C-alpha cells in the first residue's frame, strides 16, 4: 500500500521552505519593531472555545472542525488563532498591570473542508492581536502594520477593503436592515441562506452561491446603522489611513465570517489570487471577551494566510547556497577531509562531505546537483603533499592549496 | 464556565518565546552550515503510517495516539516526525538524482499520555534526518551535529549514551538473547513485561516499573550479537567520536522505544532533567524504508525535545528590549506622535505608542513596565515649539530635542 500525505494537506518541501523562513523571519523582525511579542498556543483546544468564540451558526463550527475525543475531553484542531489567544490572554492574566498587550503568532490552522483548489485542510497563519484598548489609532496601527509587512515581502497590487459593523447595538440594527432587505428576495436565495436570514443573517453575505452573491451585491444599506461614536471611530480610522497613504475601498458587504467581529473589519485582496482573493483579514473584536469571560476589553488584529502570501510573492532565486562540497578518495584522505569539513563549518562556511563510495566523477556530479560553489578534492596523493584541490564549480578552473591554508583561502574568496 | 488550555498542554507565553526563537534560529543557522534543508510535513498523518513505521506493539501506537476520523480517513496527530519525513521522502521522490538528502524539522508532536510532570501532550522537536547512505561517517556527523547544537545553545554537562542494535539479523539474535536472559526472571517482571517478552522483548528495556528496571539493568548481554560488519561499523563510529573529542558511554540496555531503529542508537542525557533525563535521541533506521516501501535506503537522524532544552539552557536576561515608548498629551500631539512612531520603526528602532487616554503618570508607568529604554513625551506645548522631550528611563534624566532631529538623536544613542 502506498503511503500518502493526508487528503487535503501538503508537504512543504526543502526547495520551498527557504521562502517560508524568509517571510517568517521578516515578519518576526517587523513585529518586534512594533512591540508585538510572540505567543504559542497549542494547535488544539477544547471544542467549547470555538463554539463560543466563533458562533454556533458559522460554517467553521458547523462543518469544518476536526474534532477528537480523549477521555472525557472533546478537542478540536484550531480553525484559527484569535479565539485561542483570547483564551490564553484570559487564562494567563496577560492583561495584568499593562493597558495593552501586543501579541503575534505564526502557525498551522485546520479546517475539515472538502479538499479543493486554493483550500487546504492544514494551512498557516501569520497574525497579530492587540488586546486592551478601543482607541481608533490602534486600528490604524494594525492596518499600517499589515501594509508594512506586505511591502517588506515585496508584494504589490494589493488593496485594503474596509467596513464597520459598529457596536453590538449597531450590529443588531445592521442585521435587521439586512433581514428586511433580503426578505424581498427570499425565494431566490439558496436553501441554506433562507435559513440563515433568521439564524445568522450576516452569513448570507459570505454565501458562495452565485444567485445569493448577486442579490447581496445589489443591496444598498450604507452605514446608516452606525451610532455617533462608531461613525466617528470609523471616520478617524479612514482619515488615518489617508494620512499614511494606505489605499482602501469601503465595502458595505464586508462582514467577515466569524461572529466575534464588531466595529472596523477589513480584508486585503490581491488580483493574482483568483476566486480566493484575500491575502489576509482582520478587524476589531471588542465583544469576544464579553462572550468568553463577561469582560469589557477592546481588541483588534489581523491574520495573513501564508500559502496566499506565497502565491503573491515576487519570484526570485534563493540566496541560500552551499559553499563547499568536500570529497575524498582513499581511507587516509577521508579522516583528513572530515577534519576540514568540521573546521569549515566552525568558520561559518556551509559545507558538506560526500559520504558515498562513488567515483570522483559521481562525487563531482553530486556537488553540481547540490549547487555547491566549490568542490574540494582530497586524495591520498594530496595528503602526502599536504595539499588539496579546490575546484571552482561555476568557473571550471581549479587551484592547489596547502591543507593548513584551506579554510582561510575559502573564506577570503567568499568575502569578495 | 472558565475556558482553559487543553489538559496536558501549555501555552508558551510572550515572556518565554524569545528563548524559543533564539534556540530555533541558532539551530536553523547551524543546520544550514551542515547542508540540512528544512521540510515541513502536516501535523497529522494517516494512522497506517505510524502503525507500520513505529510498530504495532509500541506504547505510542497502542496507547498514545490522538486519532480522529474524517469521512473515510483515519488521521492521527503525529507522535514523532521521522515516519512522516520518510513518507514525504518516498512520496515526493526526494532521493531522485542525489545520493543523500539531509533534512531538518522543527515543530509540535503529540502523545495522548496521562498528563504528568515532564510529559506534555503537545511537545516540540528539533531534529534532522540524513537519508540515502549507510556510511558510518554519517552517523558520526549526526552525533557531532547534535553535540555542536548543544554547545552553541550554551548547554554543558550532557553525555552521549550509545549502543548498536546491529542489522536485522543481529537485532533478532539480540532479541533471542534477551528473551533467554529474561525468562529466568519472568515471575518478577510486571504483567505487561511478561507479555512483552514474547510480543516485543525490547520494550521490556523501556519499562518504567522499578522491579523490571532492576532486572534489565543487571543483564549482561554485551555486543555478542553483532555481526562482523555491524561490529566494524560501531567501532568506526566510536573511534570517530573519540577523534572529535565527544564524550560517550556505551550502554547495552539502550534500544530506543521505536521499532524502526537498527544499527547505532544514542541518547543525550543531562543530569538536571530528573527522571526524564533525555535531552534528545537518535540513531540509524536503515530498515524503515524496507518496512514502508520495500526499499534499501540507509538513514540516520536525531531529535531534541525543545521543552527539555529549555530546562537545560543557562538562564539569562532576554536581549530583546523595547527602544522607545512614545506618549502624547492632546489631540494635535497624537497625530504628530504617530508620524514619529512610524519614522522610528522605519529607521529600525523598536517603538510603541501609548494608545490609552491615561495621565502622563500612567503612561510613564506603562513605559517602565514595558522596559522601554526611552520615553518620548509630546504635548501641544511641545508641538508649538517644534520640540519633544526624551526621557532616559534608567538614568532618570531628560532632554529637549527638535522634532525633526528626534529619529537621529535616538539612533545615535542606540549606536553607542
């Protein structure tokens, strides 16, 4: 029987990981500049958490959770990180003594979707959560940070799409307006959406059905449901984005697929991504902590999909190259070679040794395949002379070098 | 209802993550010097993989797997990475065109153990796999690499414990000798071990029962089961370790808890870790590929437990400090401040802004708690003068600086 990667998942192969590493280390550096600190929560949680945080009637909770039992516990592979981080914030008292906690995370998320193009069952998020305050300047910072990351990654052509759901009262008013507007089209909506109108009307706006989309896109509700405070908050955020030169489009159909959002919500879309065009998304979730712990805590955050980022990144050659590939011929030479390999590595030169019993030709071939800049050849003959041969793989030329000078010789050329 | 982290797992908090980041980035740098490339496999696999790779009669497969069903698939959270990487190597044809594939991984592993001290249900491994050759020099490299990592982490006092199980024939002979030796003590062994003698005798050597341990430690089997080739391989490895000055102890009870091991096996133990004293472990698994795909492929690797490394690391202050904390008083000042914050970050200075409505005192207090080196205070008064106040948090002194010179002023002091 052939063993395969689980349906709907994929391996990230050695040829691909350098780009992932680069994106993540850039993100870590920038998060640090903005004073966000990393948090790592387990990849699974108690199932109750997501039911309460995301909402019982969301697609994620109803259809996409990988649930498993262990003893009396019902666990679920986390479908997203915000709920986990809110849980960790509360449980570990991370708000104690500080007004604002700025956290970031990088890691795998899981949704038990039917495997399809652009949708993986294990995918990866890079995100931030700023927890503790309701100030609109914090919304601006979070969006500016998302913008900064994309620019540092070298991604262009993206656009922010933004909306405000308002506070709990506004959101209820928004829901009512939506219900009224949709009621007129009820018969044309899909069966799921007909139910959603009463159960959770915002989910109609996320429906993938073409007819439902057509109707929702034609709705004109405006931001009439926003109260004075929420209108003013939203205006301040838009003004701030203008000031920082961040391009955005206000889109009244944008509500995000999770119940915990309130206030400002946004997505970053990119034309190269096709149907699943969001690179990432975020917004305020001031009422999540009310839901989880009956506490009034303002919070805002975003997450990028790493797989999506990979699609939007400019293509370029990896800068990670093997410096030296050492090969020996004969037993005496092998011992001497391993010593050299160790010394090169200690000197910070990336280096590998040919551990096979192959011919010189096959060893040079391997050096070539590994993309090594230099091959070093050591035979018993060279040992007797105290010398070795350095072959410049690109240039084709070679040079004899004293064994004792070999590390210095290589380091000097690499410095140039 | 209080929401909690899943039983037997823990959050890695913002105060702890800098050390994790440092360990991982050091490991990545060293792996690169040794020409190991990162691979990332999904955190879950089809359950068949581990049954075949680890062995049906191992504790892991029988008792410690988090299994879940999705449609017709039976998935399991990976208990370790070697089997996954072997699967990925085969499925993605990673051996094509090269004699040796050197891979590393960093990530979470899962075992559904009864929660107890020193044992987490989600823990983390850093490991390598060198796949394609049987050369003993490769065993030496892998052990030398493990040693190099520990030294770079600043860990000392550790010791390598090493043994050889020999090839398949030798291992069978070893098992027979063990059965004979244990038969005499059968009545004293625990019930599980009485069964293990016939089912999988090596597992008796891993038993945590005190009486069983006493008996297994008293056994004298020697390496008499090793054939000429395996004896010579083992001797070469020990000689190589001597040459590199790596301290080790040969221990005939060492077999490792997984069926796929053959040939040289080793553990790294540290006295500070108590009962669970292994920092990491590894060895050869030349027969894993036979088991999975009926192929003859030599392979050797190791894994460190990251949680274990954390326990053995020397304690030190984190070097990650916030450079500047900016606070404004008044509306005009807020806008000007946010501009400064952006400029400081663009200049590579880590910086945060006080987004609260608090008093100057509360804002300075926050700067203090965040450990900021400088506080910058901007009020409407300062705006009118085109100046701001830089407060040196440690030294207690402060200076007035022209707004336009602020970034340069801070960068100059940080350079010193």
